[in-house]
């Protein structure tokens, strides 16, 4: 089951605990650096990402290098048994580089050249920047590649954004030429360019989308986003070339993100493509715990969803590379994590597949924009304050969880997330302009499984569908014929497939399917969706399902029945008494269509029926209520059971079978109270054969 050991945490079989360490901010304070090493041990930390913003400290002028300070840091950390995730510094460049080679500066969509400043803002096409990055990366690899403390490469930092400079325009045109086999007519066809007389007669006329230019050719927008992903990956591949060459056995990663405040997967890059080029997926999680618009359990559910997506990208454990031990400094309101929340939120990450808890950052900066961002060591330099103590507690806990490292989290249920479809749907002028909410809709479908402690893989079209009993495909607006064929095979072979309103509308070029719903989908679902009604926020309608009435909002699809069975009916409006939810047996499997955006209660009822029918519930040794999450990681011998109270009140949990507490060593048995934000981690010999 530990199928990823080779390139993953080759030097360590321990849970990683630590974070971004930026000693170059403190080089004139040897006393502070000395404290760091002492405190790292007190905090039970063992892994540090170093150098992600160190370029100007490493190369103060072009060709003038200073590695001595980093040599010392490597030694200091090595001496306390710590490991280093060495960053390449391309995330922020020195001023001399921008000054000497202005082509590295980005041009924004309005075609304005940006000044030097900030970070994460280089041109991803610039040959000079690629060369400069390779140069410094090679030097780092040659100098530290064999150092026993080196664990992993942390490449750049949070890649994102786009550049519209001339070099990027020509790279985009070349990308298009390759995609369309040098055939401009086929591009014009794919983009439906005769509309508004947008037909291109020469490749040089094509420009990236812009508010001051072309913004409504949807095929162009979609291809541009795909290009941005590919060009970012291309930059990354250049970055890692010297690392692969000099240190072929050292794993490589780059930190992925989520979009906050409404915690959803990062929208800017298609991580399903990017994941192929990292050895381990890592991400930076900053949920707004204790916010005033949702319950703690609601937010925990969303965090779980992203974890399950990023874990499923490579079907192996991931690493939490950044989080805050207390506050962040860029939410609208930067609230402190309440006592207990740090351990709880950390354990949730591990429960969903993380083999690390890392922070941004080790020591709070003294100046500049992140001087108030939570850190392990605060400005008071104290190891006695609440935050430091809670971090140390997480460290002590992780030390007892080393046997969990590398274990899996097998699931029979999958939800399909698709970046292409999300981009195309957001671009679509139609439906509700503000109610599309694709990622949020998927989270709503995920909820019932999370509440019932049934593991879910959130997969992409890159994953194999055949591994699952149940595949849920909400709002798959854009779908290629190839994916349709794979969905059909999935059902034919015995799978249960759920699809919803606004699915199967356009192909991979964002061109609508003509002549009704795709014939393969009609065959599998036994329906033809003929009209999608879009509602105002105050409009109400209901669907009856299993003798109950459930509220719908935003979307309702009117269906032409072609052999499917009616499971739910619309109750109001001109489509009252027509089918809203259907089921259809196709070969060895079954396909359900949910025609309307239905409420939480419907999902609970609908999925509960399926969970029973498909026998998806595992016989866990512990039973609990909805807001107590029980998540399991597993190896050949054991289940590692994480029991987490995401409420502000004590909750009763019932251990029906004996489970050994991995932290205290005691036997957990019978009924017990789990305190507010309480967490228990138990180990139990394998219960089931799943
Ligand atoms: C991101 C960055 C870090 C830091 C944190 C602060 O995740 O990668 O460098 O700025 O945000 O939350
Ligand atoms: Zn550029």
C-alpha cells in the first residue's frame, strides 16, 4: 500500500513538523538564530523550508554569491536532526535582476508593463528568467545535493498569475499552432469566430484575452487558461531540470493553493495537469476558522473536500506545506485560532492524508507586509505563550503518529472535479451570472459522505473511474466525447453514476452539443434534458422525493423521459408534475440524474438511500453524531482512526469496539465525551477487507 516511497520522503519516515524558515531576515542577529535552533527542539519540529525568498541574500549582485549563511543554517538544522526542504528562489527576484533584464517583468492583461516589486510576478516565458533560475538552482543542487539534511526540493512558491508580454503572446500563438496543427481554419471553427466577425486570417492577429480587447471569444479564453497552466508547468520543468540532473533521488514539489475566504480549490491553474510533474502534492491551507458566516463543521467539510482532491491527484499522501499556527494577516478579519483548534485542524489534515504539518512561518517577521502573520515564534521571542505551546503539542502528537506516514485512505466513492469545465462555465454568459458556484456545488454533494464518515476521492478526468462503486459528476458543463465514453463504460461495467443539471452542454472547445443531449448520455440516463430554467434568488419551487418535499433554487431542468424512472417530481410552476430526479439501469450499472439544485436535506436523503443500497458504510468501531468527523487511514494491518469534534460543545462518541489511543496508550471503550474541538486518534487492527 505504500506505493510512493521511492521519490517521496526518501530521507524520513517521520511525520514532518516545521515550516518556512527565513533566517536571511535575521542574519545580523546571531542571538536570534541561536534561539531558533533551541526553540525548534522545544516546539518538537523537524523540517524546514528554506530559501524561498532568498535570492537577494544568495546573489546580492549578478554573479556575487553568498552561500556561507545557508551553509551554517544547513549545519545548525542537521545538528538537531532536522530536515530541509530547500526552496529554489524564483518566487521573488532581486532588484538587480529586474533592472538588468526588464523582460522578466510581467505585462498585465491591459498590456501595461509592471514595475519591479512584490513577488510571484515574473514572466513565465522569459528565456532570461528561465536561464537565471536554472543557474542559481544548479548552484544550490551542486552545493547541497549531497547534504544529509536535504529532504526535498521546494520549487519556487505558489506559482500563479499570467503575463501578456510580447514573448508570451508569441509563445501562446505557437502553443495554438501546435494544438490546431498549424491550421488556422480549425482554430476559427473551434472558437466559433464568425460570430461578431472575429475570424482570424493570420496567426499574428491573435492576442491573449483582455478587458481592453477580446474577452468574449470563449474558446480563446479557455485556450488561454490552458496555455497559462502549460506555460507555468513549462517554466517549472525548466526549473527542475538541473535538480533532476544533479540530485535525481531527491523528491521535488511545489506548493499548491486554495482560494479563500470561501474555501475552494485554486482556480488559476489546472492542478490535475501540474500534479503529474511533482513527486508529492503539497498545499498551503488557510481556512478562516471561527468566521461569522458558517459553522465550524461546514468549514471543516470544505477543508476535507480540498484535501481529498489534492490527495486524489496522485492517489497518495500529500504534505501540508503551509498553515498558520494562529492568525493569518490577509483575511478580511484575522481571528486567532481558539484554544484546541490548532491541534484539531492539524489532525484533520493528517486524517485526510497529509504526512506533515508545516507553517508559514517559523519566526514572525519584524517588518514589511507579513509582520503580523501568525508564526511559531512571535515578536515576544517566547516559548511560553499559548501559540508556541499549542504548536509544541501538535509536534508531540505527530511524534506518536509516525506509523501513519505513507498510509492510504481507500474510497469507493468519487466526485469529479474539472478545472476546464469550471473555467468554461464561469465564462458562459447565461444561466445565473452569480449562481453558478461549481466548486461549492461539489462541496454540497460531498457533505453527506463527510457527515457519515464515508471516505471520498475527489478525482479529476485524469483518474481512472473504474476504481469506484459510485461516481458523482455534478455540473459537468464541459465534457469531451472521450469523457462521455468513459462515463458510459463506467456504468456499463456496473458503476453507479450521478449527474446533475448543467452537465454535458459543451464539448472541449466550449461549443455546444447539437441535436439534443449527447446520444450516449441519453442512452445511459434514459432522458433528454430539454430546458434549463434559471431562477431568481426569491423564486421558490419544490421537488417531491420519497414522499417528502425538498426546496430547489437557482436551476431546474425540464426532462424529456426516454425510458428512465421518475424518482422525484417538480411540484410547482409550468413544469409541475414532471420528472426532476430520475434513475435508469444501463447494462450492469445505474445512472441517476438530478435535474435541480436541491437543498441539503435532499442530498442527505438521496445519498443515504444510495449509501445503503451500495453498502458504502464501513463498520467503524466508533459511532458519533454529524459534526464529529471520523476519518480513517489504513495499511495492511491497521486502521488509524481520527475522531474530531468540529463543534463548540462536548459531543458523545461511542466506541463499540476497543480502540487503542495512539497518544495516551489507553484503551478507548464505550461512551465518552469528546470536548469542544477535541480530537482522539486510535489504532485498531483492520476491521474490514475494503
Ligand atoms: C502564502 C505564501 C507565504 C506567505 C503566506 C501567508 O501561502 O506562500 O509565503 O505569504 O501565504 O499566509
Ligand atoms: Zn511574458
